[in-house]
């Protein structure tokens, strides 16, 4: 781990002082105002029980890759260029599409390479609109407060594709969001964090028509050489080379009223979210649900009884249904751990001990033995 960096930056973005400290951070004290965009939207309130979950990537749900293609097209880049190296075509990713870790990494890398802009995540976050969430966005738009909006976005996360997993802690005096990796991102984590924070600011502004401040950012990656983008967009202290990615928002804004709050529209939209989520969930095999649950909870690989509780079914039912699909919970657990281990080894600089911990092993020797049983090779063969 690199030593933590500490800089102070004036309002014009120039470095005033520099040094290294265990508590280090970058203080961005700019007075540049937040740049919001005038909001306009429309809503079809018709409630149709026949809406197909396959449409969830279009008007009914957010398809992250489709969003990326659209924004890159506006910059003059074709879908083929953005999807290069993924083996996918634009037609294949329409509807409800969940990309693999490799697909997301490749697309993000392509966007950074094509634009030559290491801060493209900041820009894309600022370009995200309520309508990009589909019906989930309209449920958020008709919520009564930011608190309710945040709840509905979290509750129906299946319709809100993330490349990271935000975990919120909200009290009267504190609003923290820890950003966890769903897909191992290594040096691309900066893109994911910056896109998330920039998008959160933009959406909150559009929902409330009020400035939405970020109080502090603590991130695990190095400070960039140019801090002016952070200064203009985030305008808050930023601490680099931290152990976790944690964003602090202002708890005084959690109950800000939504400007287009409408209880009846909210009820209709939430019913649609429930319907679509249910259809998507039913379409997935239990094996896929278990795998997704394991991947979305880094470092937490629960025993079968706890997994059954998370899926709201009985342990015996979980075992029986998996058996009917020709697989056991232990097989899924081992395969998921193996796949994540290979990704961590290839795409991160984590030590075997750190990887083992993320995979639920307290003893690195147990992880080494498990890895050899999965692959027939030693850890050193992959590095």
C-alpha cells in the first residue's frame, strides 16, 4: 500500500502545499457552483400487468451498457468501438442484460482509451438522467423525499445495474456510503467511484432542484496529477490511498422534498417495479440467484442455512431445488470462489492473504490448498 498523500489546493486548482501524512487528503475549497441541468420529463401512468421483463433494459429498467453506448455515440464513437474485445454486439445487449466482470472492465477501459479522458466517469455520472432508470426512475421522481427515493432505488436494485455496491449508513448526524466492488476493478475503481458520486449529485439535484453537496470522499486509489476536475465537480475534501472507498453526504439533505412528489404516481410506479423485478427473478434459475448473491457480498460467503434466509426460502427447499438443477450449494460456492480468485489475481495487486480473506478464508494456507484443488495449479502460477 502506498503512503497516503496530502495536498492543499486553492480555488484555482493549483497546488499550494504538498506532503505525505498518515491522515492525508486533498482539500478542494473551490467556490465554483454546481452545474445543474434544467429538468423536463413525462410519465405514462398506465398500469399494465402484461409488461414483459425482457423490456427491463429499455423503458422499464436501467441498462448500464446501453447508457454507455448512447453517451459515447454522442462523443462520436461507435458501438463497435465501445464493445471492442467483449465479443458482444449492440443487438445482444438490448433488454435486461447483465454483463460479466470481464465485459464491464473491457467497456470501461475502451471508453477511457477512446476518449483519452481518465475522468470520463465524472462526466458520465453528470450526464445520467432520471429517465435512464426507466420506471424505477419515475418511482424515484414521484417519491416524497430523498430518503424514500434512496429506499426505492436500493429495494429494486435488480432494475438498477451497478458495477459497484453502495452500502449506506444513515443516522441523524451521519450519512455515509461505502462503495464495494461487485466486479474486481483494480485501477478502474476510480471510474466506478467517481461515476457513482457524480451521478448521485446529479440525480439529487434533478429530484429536488436543490444543490446537493458531498462533504467528504475517501478513496483507495492514488491522487491524479490534475485535480481541477475534482475541484469543479465535487468541491470537497478528498483523501486518497485509504483502506476503503467511503463517501460522506450531508444528512441534513436526506429528507429534502422531491419537487414532483406524487403519492399516486409513486404507488403505480412501485407496483410496476415489483412486477418487473418479480418476472426477472422468476426467470432466473436458483443457481443464478445464489451466484449473484455471493458476488454482491464481497467477503461474505454464508453457510447454506444463512443463504436460504437471504433468499427467503427454507434450507431444505434450497437444497432440493439446487439438486433439481443438477448442482449443490457447495459446488456454487467453490466455483464462485475460484472465479473471483482468478479475477483478483489477474486484475488486482492484492496479496494471497488479502484475496483469501475476501473469499472467506481466515488462513491463507487453507486458501492455497483450495485454489490448488480448484485449478490444479499453485497461486504463483497465475502471477
